[in-house]
């Protein structure tokens, strides 16, 4: 007798989310990451972004390469307080050219990811302190975690 595959209710909920990247970009343009977190939108956005990246063929390895780059900057700021300025902020700004340079491999997915980070790093609600950097890391980790669920299913 074959076992019935039981769905994970949290993962099933993620599969039913259908926000468009353009709507997420608009909201990122209008609100800071902290405001979106307070409105409980960031986890939903992370799930939708991960789903879009998975559908476009972005591999976990590609995502991890960018995550590792940002996490290295975060490590240099580990002993700082939330309101302190970011050490190596210039390096953080070079994430966008790194993403653009990878667009040849997966133009659609990288373009979406580039747009999201552009709003976070250059937009009117850009990250300008260590607290914002840490929230960006948490957001990126949520995208990675959701992306992993799509890879498994």
C-alpha cells in the first residue's frame, strides 16, 4: 500500500501565493523593509520572490553566491549597533553590478533579483544603517529558505 504524501501546511500556503514581482517592487519603492516587516508583508514577499526565481530557473548556487557576498559585509558589522553606519557600504553597492554581470546566465530571474536589491540599496527607502543591513540579510535568508522548498517539491 503506497503512502499518501502529506503536504506541509506552511509550504502549501506558500504555493498559493500569487503576487507579481512588479507589485512587490512598487511596495519596496513606497515602503522601507522595516515598514513591510511591521505589516507582515516581508515573509509573503520572500515566498513570492522565491517562487518567481525558481520558475525562472535561478539555481540555489546562484542565490547563495550573492547571499555569501552580502553576509560577508554583515560579518564585518557584527559588533555594531543597529543605528551605526555600515562598514564597507561601498562593497554593498557593488552587489548590483555583480547581479548585472550574471544576467547572461538567467536574464529574467537575475533582472527580478536586481530590481529587488536596487530598491533596497538605491531607492528612496534605501538601507543606510546596520539595522537595515541585518533586516536585508533576514529577508534574503527567507528567500533562500522558500527557494529551497520549491527545489524539494
